């Protein structure tokens, strides 16, 4: 069964087999698909559920990430409740299958353009506060390279050095990449990480915060952070990179409200600017390799453009510089 052959009926069957006592499970409608997952709303004797199939994740990585999702729920963070999961469901060709609670609401990407300005700012504040709450969940060390959730080091620069080595190896197998730019970026990343390692502390991080992964309630208020498939133990400043890339361009008021919400729940990270430079560089250098390898030419060109700007500015090119007065370490 290829990704294109995955059917809603197969997912419903898998959920019936995984979750005993549901009775017949009926497909209601599909949800927005991600690059690595497909989900459907399902009707059961326990009410509506979400059946989600992970397309690319198998083995220890998927199981540890799902277990971490459950731990996040137990700490009261605003995320969907995880009801059941299996590493391999025969109904969906051996892929991981997850059952989550279904909560009605609106995709933020679709809903935000229609909201009043003050309502949109409140969504940003509450999203920032939810992210800060996630970052308060205790972890002992930065995560390993495979799952991101097994403790490997208490030193952020050691983690970055390992990532740089892995990226250098990966780039050898990728054709048509801007070699000098990549090498300059990797060297910059190593030096910047060593500079901030003393203040960077590990935290549970979402790593995919942008509008499609934010659920609003039916009145347009923040409800949940969605899609926790990228959870890792990293420097929490990593979680500010994608909002800057995909939510805040030309919207400095949104960025400021997001920062206000974060600070209402947790202290702002010390040496913010320097740590953000590291986080941005790691995202871009990882992304150029990934988007080139999977042949997504539009995303590759976007990341290459951003990487040129990051390298050329010495790591200072990011939207958060517009709100520096609101983001000083307490």
C-alpha cells in the first residue's frame, strides 16, 4: 500500500482493531494532510476521534515521540489527548497508527485572515503562552540524533557539533548544493553554538509551530497546539524559528504579542539573540539538505535564500530583531 493508496476505510478498520469496544467506526471527513501524516475524523460509540497514520516514522523514534506526547498531555499543555497508538497496524500496511481525541475548531491558517486584529493578537499571545508551558516540562539532557528524546548530552555545543558532522556527511550524497555557502554556514554554526552553550538548556520543544498546527475554537480563540510528531529535547529557542519564518513576516505586532504571551508564563531565554542565530542556522542548514534530497524545489530555493541572508548577516537576519525591546532576558 503506497501513500496514495492509503484509504480512510483502512484507517477506520485499524482504529477498530486497536481500540476495543468502539463498535463500528465510520469515516466522517479527512483533515489537512501533512508531509508525514494523514488524518481523518471518525465516528465511534465513544464519540468522534481522530485516526492518524504516520507515513515515514517507524520503530523507536515513533514510539518515543508518541510516549512523549502522552507525557506532554499529563503536564496539562494545550495539545490533543492521545488515546491509543501502535507501532504497526496491519490495516494500514504496517505503518504507525494513532488515535487522538477530536475537538472541533478551525485551522488557524484558514481562520486568522478573517479575524479582527485584536482577536488575531490574542491568538498569538495564547500560542506563545502554550509554547512556554511546553518548555517548562522537565528534561535532563539534550536528545539524541535518532529520536531526539533519549538523553545524550548536557552540552548544546556538543549536540551541534554532532549535527554538523552528520550534515557534512549527508551533503556528500546530495547533488547540486551550494557547497561554499554550506561549508561557511556549518563553520559559523559551530562557533556560535560554542559561544552560547553555557546558557542553553534543554526543553521539550514542538519544532513545527506555524498556523496549520494551531487549532482555534469556533469563536476564533486559541485552543490547541497540533501535530507533535517533531517533539525533541533541544534548546527551546529552536521553537521561535518557524513562527518567525511563517507567521510574522510583515506582522511585527503578531511577533510582539507572541513574545508577551510567552513571557506571561515563563522567563524569556537569556542571550536570546545569539541562541536564535544558532537555532536559525541549524534549521536552514538542515532544511537545505532535506528539501534538496526530497526534490521540493520551491522549499529548497526558499531555504537557500534564507541561508544566504543568515550567513551574510552573521546570523542576525531574523524578524525578531524588529521587537528586540520586548525580548530582553529577565
